[in-house]
C-alpha cells in the first residue's frame, strides 16, 4: 500500500476524523457520547457548549503559534543565507578591510531578536495579529507586521 501524501494539517485532521468515524461511529455519535458523559458528570449543556467554544478558540491559537514558529524558522533560514552571501561577497571584494557585512547582519539580527520575542508571546483571542491571521485565511506561516498576509489584509480593508 502506498504511503499517503500529507500536505497540510488539514490532511492529518481529515485522516484522523475518518479513523475516529471508523473506530467510534459518526461525528454525531461522538457528539452524543460527549453530551452523555457531560450529563453524567453534572455538566450543563450550556457549560459544555461554552467549553467546546473555548476548545475551538484554543485550537486556533495553537495553530497560529505553529504558523508563527514556521515564520520564525523562515526568517532564521533567510538570515543564515544572507550571512553566507554577504561574507562571500566581502571575502571576494574587500577581505581584510572594513567588515561592512557586520552592519547589515547586526541590523537583521536585531529584527530577528524582535521576531523571536514575538514568537514567545501567546496571543489572546482579541490580539490584532491573531485577528489578521484569521481574516487572511490562516496562512501556514506568520512573520512580523510587514509580512505579505498582513499587508494584503490591510489593502483589502482600505478597499472596503
């Protein structure tokens, strides 16, 4: 049997839903089972609905954090590539003279440190970057405010 081609988190979720359905029945049966379990524990339907909504929000924030990590990794790779490129150019053209790549790399390093600091902060549901990410279709990576997804969303808002 051929290996399944997994292209995204949605593929994984779809496979897991199929496995759950095959193993435990339909989504409705799972929902009914959840409701029965909550009832047995004395949890009201309102509290269960509120907990489910909170779970969905937390899952979205988790997905956003994964996208932020992917954006940081991309920035880190870019920094590494630029470091190599600038040092090659420096070595070929001006070796032994003023080390000008240091200026560019230091500035980029400061921006990278800011990106890392942003990566460590978990957003709230009302966080502006999180809301922009949701509105832009939940892209797979998130960077700083100047990223394409934020610019695209800002342009769309201006056009309205």
